[in-house]
């Protein structure tokens, strides 16, 4: 039975998606990207980044909060990304 757990966990992580919303030249965005890359890499969770300067809707919604991290399309955090909090959100 214990052998099945990692398989289910791996399957679940492949269905997750982390989105980093950022802008060019943003040091907090660079810091957030390092955390997202590390956590997603460790857990095998795909991630993407979106540039708010190229998307008017994202710009209107998130301009004062960037960087913003979405987990499965829902806002997880903004400004500073806490590695352990993101890890917990992705392993629930």
C-alpha cells in the first residue's frame, strides 16, 4: 500500500500549475522566480511566467502586487514568496 502513495502524489503534482506574474527589471520578481523554480523543481510541478507589461488584464489586476504567484489559477501570494508555504500548498 505504501508503494501507491508516491504514484498518487506524483500524478497529483503533474495536474498542478504554478504561475508567476512578473515584470521586467523587478528584483522581487527575480527572487520569487528562484523560489518557484526550486519548489516546483523539487516537487515536479510545472510552472509558467507571465509578463504584466504584455497583458492588459493582468496589468490592471496585479500591478501593485507583483510578483504574484498563482497556484492552479488562484492567487497564492504576492510580493515575497515563502518557500515552505508554497511547498505546503503544492503537497496538499
